[in-house]
C-alpha cells in the first residue's frame, strides 16, 4: 500500500513538474516565487502592497492592524517550527534524480542563471507551501476581498517547489494543509483571547 502511494506521488509530481515547459521564462517566473528558500520576502511585498491600499482608505494604525501583525508573525513562527519538527521526524529525502533537475533557474541576487540547488533539509512537509498557505489564511481573515490574490500567490509559491524539483506533490500538499491549519489555529486562539 505504501509503495502504491509513493509511486502515485512520484507520478503526479513528475506530471505537475513538467506541466509547464522548462524554458527561460518559466524558470525565471517560478524561481522568483521560490526565492532560494526565502518566500517570506514575497509575503512582505504582498503585505506592503495590501497595507498601502488599505492606508489610502483608512489612514493610521488601527487595533486591527496590530492584531494582523501579531497573527502573521505568530503564524509564520509556529509554521516554521512545526515544519522543522515534522521534517526531522519523517526524514523524507527530496527528489534528487537528474530527471527532476535538468534546467537552470534564475538567481535574482546574482542576476544570472545558475544550477538549481534545493535545500539539503528533509522534504516532508514543504516549508514554502506551509508558510505560503499560512500567510494566505491570515491575510484572507483580515482582508477578505483580496483572498483570491493571496491564495493565488500561495499556490504559485507551492507549485514553484514542484516545478523546481525540490519537493514531491505530497510534500507540497501536506505543507499547504499544515499552513492552513496553523493559520486558523492562531486566528482562533486570538479570538478566544479577546472574548
């Protein structure tokens, strides 16, 4: 049974990894969403844009703004810690076959194409997917009208890990589900604290 599940995971991973052609445009596009393990910078950019748009409508720092910052930071830290613990519990190796890493993504720091270097940590669950969906969950709670945008960014970050060959499908799926659960858990704890 386990072998059947793992074979399905490899099959769907390879299918999704090659769903988009591996060319300069898509390598650049999905490398941006992975940012060499620092997808938090994408969320900071998203938050700055959202705060800018909200500031135009409602100037000043409100109680809701402070609650958002606390929820976002708490969710990010708890997600990162949980991913670290789970990765070291499951010890799942990352996809390392040459068929998963045949292209060169773009390195924004160096401004050139470089060979892909996936992290050396374990693979399950995906930290990128977990933090992306945790961030989208918190942002959506505080800004429902842009929820499609937040979840689209989360999806692109998660998918980038498949495209780049750094994770299997179940790593990304598990990370996404974990992120949503942690985001909702933190938000519920904050609600209980208020009442």
